[in-house]
C-alpha cells in the first residue's frame, strides 16, 4: 500500500504530539482520523487542521467503539499516542493509569491481531530507562530498562505487550521511545516537572521573568514536538525496518542552564535566573543522558530539523502566531 492511500487513526490527537503528527500526515496527503476523549486541547490552536481531521470522541478502553470507528472510516494504520502520564496525580490511583495505558494499548493491538490494522506505531517513553544521569553516557535501545514511576512502568509493561503481540500473533508494531517533549500550546500555566521549557517560553512571551531558586543543573534530551511528529511519520511509512524499537529525540543532552542561556539570546531584555541544583524537577523525573538515535537515523531516515536555539526560536514564533501573544 502506498503512503498516499493510508487512512491513519491518531489516538490522543488533541495532545501536542497528536496535533503535530496530524499536521504532518495531512501535508503528506494522508487521511487522518483523530480519536480522543478530550474535546479541547492543541487542535483548537490550528483550526485549519481541525477542519481536515475526522474527529471521533471516544475512550480507548472501549473496544467496540474503536472497532466501529476503524470500520466506518476505513482506518488501516494507527499511531497510538493516548495515555495518562501525570505521575503526581496517578501515583495514588495507579489502577486508573494502568486501565487506560495498558487496557487501551491492548485494544489497539487486538485491532491489529484480528486483521483490521496493518501497522501500529506506539509512543513509548525514554522514562523506561530510569535514572542514567551521566550526560556523557549515550543510551541505546539495548540499554537495560529500569523504570521508576508508575507512568514509566506502564510504558515498560506496554512494550512487553507489544513484544508479545509481535512474537505470538505477528502484529506489525513499531515502538518509539520518546524523550522530554516540549512545544505545547495548551495548559501552559501548568508546569511539567520533567520539562519546563514550554512554560518558560510562555512566561517570557507574557513579559514575566524566570526566577527559579534551583534547577539549572537538571538536564535531559529535550525534544521539540515537530521532530517527534516526524519520527512518528517515518515509523508509520518505512516499509520493513530491521528493528522495531527506536529512540526518538535530538540525541543531545542539555542542562536547564543551557536552555536559559539560549532563551536569554531570544529575550535579551528578560530577567532569567535559575539557581544551581536539580530541584524541583528531579523529584518527579529521573535525569538521563542523551539517547542514541543512530538506529532511527539509519533505518527510519529520522532527522532532527533544528538545534536547541533554532527549535526555541521556532516555538516562540509559533506561540506568538497561534496564541496572539
């Protein structure tokens, strides 16, 4: 089947990765069906994308409705992004997170098992690697998994589920381990502990200062969301990759002090101060070094469009344009 004939369902389309993946697929001429139980989110900032997507409201834990949606819309590929990820909220109620993250994925894989879906692209997370805080240690897909939080463990369990459906039923599923995504347009007043970049940019555009007592030494492989969307697209349309698990990120480690320096160049009049240390970010997200993206570059022709400063500059312009700041 040619790429231009694909009909792709994106679960979690109202999240930032869902939006940008839909945008890219539409630009490539694919039919996009969006599936989400959130009617408000990132799509609201791109009405031209919202108008082109066949949006279906639904919950991924309901298999019957998923099957009905797939059959009614001729869906033959799925990019599965929908998940619960708030570690603070769901640590005390893990059953709800597992119901959605594990149960939802099981339904998607079942659609493939019964022959409705040709390929599933599953968004896992680099959090499955756990704490590997040497910034000079690049993390390959063969590194041992050591997930810490309930979200990270749900992703590790999900990968085992994908492996089972591949090995037992021959399901074509590609697993992407994605690292610290930024670039959201919605809910920017809410700080993400593991990745404050979106909130930092929003503050600066509002004319506010960044004054953090600690956090400059925290770092990670921060990835701009259009690059993640490109990784999803390449995983979707690459015919027969040798492997099925891929790291998707910039492949570069940045400390928040470096992020602050890049933002200072873009906002020369702003007051930006982040003190030494790793709190509060380290309390919710273990620090990891950069991911090795060589496999994705070789087998999926994955590439990163911009460096850190270029990505931040692009995000600033996008926020100005889409939010009218």
